[in-house]
C-alpha cells in the first residue's frame, strides 16, 4: 500500500475528504519525525513503537574492489509492532 492508497482508505473509513486526510497524514508523519530527531520514542498503544537505533562504526567490504571500507556510525529508525 502506498501513500495515496492509504489516504484513500483512511478517507473512506473516517468520512473525511481526501484533502483533509492527506493533510492529517502529513502532519502525523512530520510530528513523529520531529520527535525522533530529538531522540524521543513515539509509542502508539495497540499499534507499535517508533524508536531511534544507533549503529556503531564498522568495517564493510567493497565488492567491486574487494577492499575493506570504514562505514561510519549512524542512526536509523526502528519500528516494533505490538
């Protein structure tokens, strides 16, 4: 399911317009993004938890050359369904 299909499904179930539903979904995603950028977890009871996972620096391999490369530490989004 892509974003437009999700918007349409929510719109039909809620009885709101597609435009209002899309505005709601955009603000929902923006709010979760802002919270996660601050390092906060977002828990939706009965649905799941969005959290920030930190990946340590590690060594990888360039498959074209066969040489080892250093992959820097990074942060990524994790979702755990309930």
